[in-house]
């Protein structure tokens, strides 16, 4: 019986299905998870709705998340509001992104 080839631990394998999913679709799926959060929420918005949180969730940088979210805003797929983030050390309002209904 043949042994399977060893894969370096630093190399992350992705399934063929994951390789075909665009970052746009990953971002839509990520924001869809938070569809229950009201658009007009002023306090305690989840960190995952910020540019940085969304980028971390789908495995990209904040700057790349900004580009993807700007394109989605141009298409009318997402809207923004300002909110204080839940669990943040300082009460600073940040822009949060919501999937449009």
C-alpha cells in the first residue's frame, strides 16, 4: 500500500471548492452571517462588521477588505453606518458594513 505524500505543516491545503470562491462571494457570505444586526445600531456592533474584522474573517488584509467593500457599496450590495464596537477598549465610533436587504 502506497503512503500519501507528506505536506509541509506551513502549507495550507484548500479544497477545490474553496479555490473557486471569489473574495467578493466570501465577503457576501461573511456579512450574511450578521444579517440579524440592525443597520441603525449605535452601540455594541460586532467587530466582525468593520473592515478589519471582515478582512480577518475571510483571510485578507484590512486594505484589501476596504477595496472589496467599496466595490460592493458601488453595486448597492452593502450599506454602512457608524457604531461603537462591542468589547472595544475605547468607545470610538467606527464604520460598520451591513448587507442590504
